C-alpha cells in the first residue's frame, strides 16, 4: 500500500498549538512535521540537518520512541 502524499492540517488547531512559539520556531515545527510525514521518526541528526539548532519549545512537541527517534504523536495518528 502506498503512503498518502498528504496529511490533514487543521489551521485553527495549528495556530492555537503554536501561539507560544516565535515565527522561527513555527518554521522549525512545520518543517519537522513535514519531514516526519515523508521520512518517519526523526533522529537528532535529521533534525539538526533540517532546522539547525532546534528550539527546546519545538522539540517539546515531539516524543522519543524506544530507538531514541523523535515523532509527533498527533501526526503519527
């Protein structure tokens, strides 16, 4: 079965969820969400390459799996 090329994006949920983030942090967050959708759970190296020094507030929106990889639980669902 092929992977869905898109994920649901609810604008009002996103805006509420990032209301405490700066514009730079919002960019990091949406970039990591897109990367997770295309590549799966993310290593610290993937994150560093994609967004540089990730904000602790952005990283807090991701959980860590048993392999030490980061993922957003809501996107996972």
